[in-house]
C-alpha cells in the first residue's frame, strides 16, 4: 500500500494553501485534483480580487493560482501533485481510493484534508434540463479556460457576485447578455452591477424563469414577475431569444466524501447546505480528517486560502510536523478570517458560522 | 466557436487533435477537454436522459453533475467536461446507462 503523511483532496485555493502549510511544516503531501488543471476555480477568474493584500487583493484570480503553485514549488521534494485524479472513497480504515487517469489506486495517508469546494445549484423550471442551460461557473470555465465562446446571446439568472462578474466576462468574450434577472434584489457588489448597467444590460429584480423553450437546445427564455409568495404574476411575461441561460443561483458544499467517511454533517442554509461539523483547527468529527475552503461553507477564494493555511498547519502538527512559527501563524490566520468575514456583505455567513460553531468561532 | 480576441486572456492553442464524434471527424486542440472541443465545433447535445430520452448538455463543467457523460473509446459514463482530448478518440452519444466494462 502506498503511504504518505497528508493527502489533500482538491487542488483549488484551499488545497494549495493547505499543501504549502503542511509542506513548510515538514510533512509529505500528496494532492489529488480531478480536473486537468491545478488551481480550482481560480484559473477562470479574470477579474481582480477584493479583500486584503494578504490574499492577493487587486490581483487577477488566475494569476493567484500561479503564485500559489510557485510557492508550493519551493517544497517540491515534499509535494506530489496528481491531476486527472478523482478520489472515489475514504474507507473506515483510512484508505483512500483514487481513479488516477483511468488507473485505480489505493493509498493510506496519516491525515486527509478535504478541500473539494462546491457545486453550482440549479432551480426548477420547465426546460431546465435543456442543453444551453449552464451553470454560470461552467460558462466561465468554457470561455476563460478553454477559449470557447459559450453562446451568442445569454440570459443570466442571479445577481450575486458570480452572476454579475460572469455577465461582464461574457461580454468580454463577445457574448451578448440579454438581461440579468433576480428573484429578490442585487446581492452582489454594486460596483459590479453599476459597471454592467452602464454597458446597457438591464438588471431586473423580482423576476424568475417561467420556462425555457427549445427542441434540442435552448431557443427562447420566458421570464415573469413573481409576487411575495414567489407565485408567477400572469401577464408579466418577457421573452428573450437566447441560445443559453446561465444559472448563478448559489453553490452547495461538496461533502459526499465526508459523509462516506463518517464525518458528522449539519444542514445550515446560510453556509450553502450540508457542512461538516469542525473545530477551530478545521478538524472534522473524524479525527484524521480536516477540511478547508467552500466545503466548510460557501465563501470567497480569499477565506478558502486562509482556511487552507490553517488546516495544513494543524493537520501537520497532528503528526508531529510542527511549523517553526506555528502559534503566530495560526493566530494571524484566525485574525485574517475574522477580518474577511466582518464586512456588511457577510451577515448571513456570520449567522451560519454562529449556528455551526456556537460560541467557538 | 473559438474566442480569438480577448481583452485580458491570450489563448495559446496547442497542436491540432483529430477525433471522432459519432463517426464524424472533428478537429480540437491540445489542452481541450472532450466537451470543450465538441462545444467549439457547435455540438452542444452530448447525450440523452435515460428514461425520457431528453437531450443533455454539460451543466457544471467541473466533473461533478454527470450531465456530460458520453461513451469515449468504448468506455461508458465518461465525464467529458474534465477528460482531456486525445488524438483519434472516438466519442459517442450514449444510449441508456451504458455498459459496465
């Protein structure tokens, strides 16, 4: 059986920083990433990040993936990175199984950090299964990673930051955005919304998708106004001739592996769905398994990176690989998280974390 | 369709890769996934639902949702959105749940 100190599931912002932390503490690390690229969702972020300088604010997301990989490269004797590697299961005896580019392998690590991220939600409406109804993140991947134009004309559903930013990026890729609709109101930063409105894209509040029409794929989107009980108001239809509909209606943490590994989960809607019970060290109720990033609750890449740094330090310490500056680093990262979560946009997030952690934030 | 001009990104396409979609020859590039190459060639219907045979395209593009499963080189249920394109691959629309090898 292959062994290693720490296996990290997921090579996104949280997984990469966890690897940096763990390797700089002296632990041997193996990262498994199911995509053909390392960097998770960072590699498709062409916009400049907000936040603070410590999390690379004002740098474009795809550059941040490069910075993290450069940093990780300093420890290349300790770190193995596998792409096209899907972790299939975590078993009771601590063995993990992986589909590594078609080959089935098993490994017994001392500790596991699960940083699988999140999955885009979908909402129900007739035609939501037609080709051309895409997750907003999926469209971002197609155009920004692979350089493929996702459609000619798009309706964007959802006016959070992802909906707003992806709409702008669609226009940069030469795609027309017919409108952005949202059931309640704009929840993304108004600086993004204003930029899009100035480009002439209507942002309609109080609307939902009534139906998507198409034989083989999306040909037309029909939206309608909703009342306070979320019922469609007759006679308020607006039709758009579009060939794609992007849904940016929230994300949910990818916790399946944790469920299988007997980590206790709790449903907390403010955090996006089922999330693992964890302590301040980001250890789950399975003492050998740690977590970091969106799997702990939907947030920004900036907090995912800080959580990764923490989980890498704590998981390494657990196997007696203690970073020279452990105490200072941990308290700095905890302060950074508090800072990132302190803004006016993070109220719901703070409520969710309060529900999860009680007094132990 | 491929994006040629972009204000921020520069797409460096790799070598051309020839592959087959339901028997038809299609050209993609090194660095593509099966799904991105198909989409660039105008193919958005990647499969059909198991019972009602409704058309299916990709949804998440990160290997999670199973909406893009196709038969690749005879192997069923391949997540084409994260499968790197390779020379002479045969890619087919899958009927039903596919064969388990």
